[in-house]
C-alpha cells in the first residue's frame, strides 16, 4: 500500500520552563501580555508534522512517501529521513526560503506556547500529486496534514478529481482556517483525524454536527490524550483503544504525529482498525517518553514486548508478523 504523507517539514527548537505558565498571567492584564520565560534547556530537533509522521512509518517499515517543501538547508535532514526508511524523492526544495521552523516552550504542567515560521512550506502549494503518483507507480492513500493552507486545499481537490482516497488532518492549521475551508478539506475524506479540542472546533467552525460530519467522512479518528483514541463510523459502534503504559513522561511534542504514523502503518499492513489504533498508541507512548519528535528508537523486540503486554497475545502475534 503506497501512502503519501503531505505536511510541514521543519526544525523544532524546544525549550523547557521549570514553572507554570498559569502562574505568570494576570487575569485583568491578558490584553497587554508581555512575558519572557527564562528556560532551562534548549533542544534543536528535526520536526514538522509531515516529516514526523513519515519518520514513524519508516521506523515501522512501511516506506512512506514524504510530500512537502523545504529549503536548501534540507540536505542533512533528507539524509536522516532516507536512512530511516522515508522516500524523500517528492520533497520540493525552495531556491529562496529556509526550511520552516517551530519554536516551542513547555512548562512543568506540559502546557506549551509555540510559534511557527513557514519559510519554504509556503511552496507546498506548487506540488502536484500526479507527479508524485507517476514517480512511485500510483497512490493508495494521501494523508493531508498541516501544511501551507493553499497547498492543503490543492492536494484535497486533486485527490477528489483523481479519485485518490485521502485522510484529512488539519492539526495546527485549524486555528487559522474558516468554516468554508474546513468543509472543503474534510468532505469525502476516508479518515478525519483530530484531538478532542479540535473535534469541537471543527463542529463549531463548520456548523455541522457530529452526525453530519460522520455522514461526510468514512472514519472519524479522535485522539483522547491519556485515554487513547476513539474511531467512529456512521452506523457502527465506536472503537475505543487505550494507551500503553508509560515508563516516563518526557515531552508531549509529536505524540499525535506518532499515533498517526502507527495507525497509517497498520492500514498499510491491512490489519483491523482496532489493531491499527493499538499500533498508533504504542508508538505514541514511545514518543512521549522521549524529548523530541524523531529521537526515539524503535527496537523491535522491546516494542513487541510492550505491545503484547498492553494489548494481549493475539494482538502481539498479528503485529509481530508485519513488524518483523
């Protein structure tokens, strides 16, 4: 199954603030906020939702096709992704702009404040999926992740016109999109990904109820934080999958991307939706135990031991055959 992952490619500058953001805000002065946080740590990491998801899929051996735009400073990052099983042949390189950059500070309660420089990401709108499909011999599914908004709209319309199944995943871009744009991006999606807060925002901005949205997408996949994930289909009972037990909680950045990587890998293997969600939850657990979005190591035996402990012997045996 050939899965293309479209989305941002970026470097992450991740900082840790030892206090609580909530303690620094004055309720009647929120309209004139001017704060500077003295942080303890700075980690410069590879990131971007498209690259994060593709990296996770590469770790699981499903050979994703990364589709996005980066700058001339991408060479080292490209080599890293290539080494970890990602097809980077469809990444567009800008002649004038740097690779996008995310700057984020996390407090002691794991709340986050971040800023995102788009850079070369703005050229994602110039990528044609037909060119990608022709290069790899066709596409079975396209994940349309957070990226240049015009690029997301173009990819969605092209998937519809070429009858390519697609998954809608607005992620960070949902805050800047209006209801009309969101309706276009989700209508007809085979999968719609969001977290609980984004789920409510989608319904509020589109004016569509949960039932109306379910009638317009094949599957609605909602991540529930520490409670796992819920998968809904019109006319079917929901599927709910819990999280695997964490060994520690280091950094929540990239956890949602890792879930998607595991879930999409399960789809590529042809396992059930429940099993795919379990793989996603297990991979997400590895990421929350690691600082950075692509710094975790997927050791097969270790992964399978923990997966089997969390989801049972039968689940472990089914996934083992694909992972090995």
